[in-house]
């Protein structure tokens, strides 16, 4: 065992041309995520028509996506641009901590959003009572607080383990399974216990989501109006799409046997849930949501008029 001051992340490519290609690809995805999530966050915050529980949780989801992709991508871009693999010990700990905070809180927010859709469709007369501003703020605070506690426990445990197997992390960012591979085999049982607890809690949320949507679909299919069924489905489908992408890639990444995929394919799976998912979530939510699209258009027109007026004033 030795005192490790830095880690070596997995290189995205071996040749300089491919490294630069990956840099521009990551930059494009990152800018798309910043633009999409930024537009949604600003539109929801500024438009009074979107000050409802559904859009409040969508605002939280957009902020979490922004934070999640900003935790992993900038460092990967810098490594690709400068042809390096190094991340400091403190930087690795900070990256793991913030990623776990945002990742865990996002799962909690997605679970809360399924409850919001359940109340809106199955108990519409009680919606304003059950989902008032105080209840929404409490649920959002609980989601962020759960993520913070989860990240603190895992980060403190992981970085208190002695490392016996070098400092090369087989991933493009610091992630629990790959850091565990570096620890001494007889020391990581505490972290395994925390992982089992996290999996049980995550499975409990998954069961809650399934039960909520079973009740939602039963209620929607009993609606006499075809227009009402279409409207109800249109508010649920984006959430289901985002949830499916989130859960499928996460389960594949964390619950698969360690030797199932080679490191390159393992990196692709991690790329899907840590980079691509935050970038496409705004597109999924805006495709079938006319209110959100109208709010974004109105906001863009306002910015354009303001910029043009400012330009005219400066010219005169």
C-alpha cells in the first residue's frame, strides 16, 4: 500500500485525432445539455403559467441534469484536449461526491414525479390539497437531502479504504465499482453493505413507480373521453421515457456481473446515463409539451426584442 495523490482515468481514445474528435463530440453534447436544461429552467422559473407542481419538479430535474453532466464531462473534455489521464485525489473524491448527490436526487425526483402524475390523474379533486406548494417544497428538499446523505456515506467509506491495486481507474470518471477494484479485498465489506442498502432503497422506489403507473393506466383507460385519455397519456409519456432511459442504463451499469462487458463497452454504458441522458431529457420533455414549448418561444422572443432594442439604443 502507498499514499496515492492522484488517479489515472481511462483514456477515451489512443490516437491524437480520436482524442480531439471525442473532445468536440463531448463539447457539442455538453453545450446542447446546457442549452436545453437552461431553457427549461429559465422558462419554468419566469413563466407564471408553469408555476405548478409538475413543472416545479421538472425544474429540479433540469437543474440536476445540468449538475450531473457538469460533474463528469468538463474533466473528460480537458483530458481529451490536453492528452492526459490524471485527476487529483481530492478531485476524484469531489467528482464522486457531487455525482452521487445529483444522481441519487434525480432518482428521487423521478419517483416523486410519478407520484405527482398519480395524484393528478387518479385523485384530481385532492390534487391541490396533496400537492400544495409546501408539500412540493418538502418533497424536493427530501430528494436533495437524501442524495446528500447517500453521497456522504459512500464517499467517506470509499476514500477511507486502503488501496492495494494501483491508481488506474477503468472509467472516464471516478465511479464506485471501479474505485472498489483498487481497494484491498478484505477492507471493502462496509461499502458492499452500503451498496446493498442503496440497491434495496432503489428497488423500493422502483416498485412504488410501477404501482403508481399501474393505477394511472387503469384510471386513464376508464376515462370516457378520448381527448381526456390523450391528454393524460401526453403528460405521462415523457416522464416514462426519461425514467426508462435512466433505469435501464443504470441497472445495466451497476447490477451486471463485473466480467460481463469489456471496459470499452462498460464505458459506453456509463456514457449513456451520465452524459447522453442529461442532454436528451430536455428534448424528450419538450416534444409533447405544448405549454413548455410556448413558454420557451415567448422567452426567446422577449430576449430577441430586448437585444434588438438595446442594439438600437446603443447605435443612437
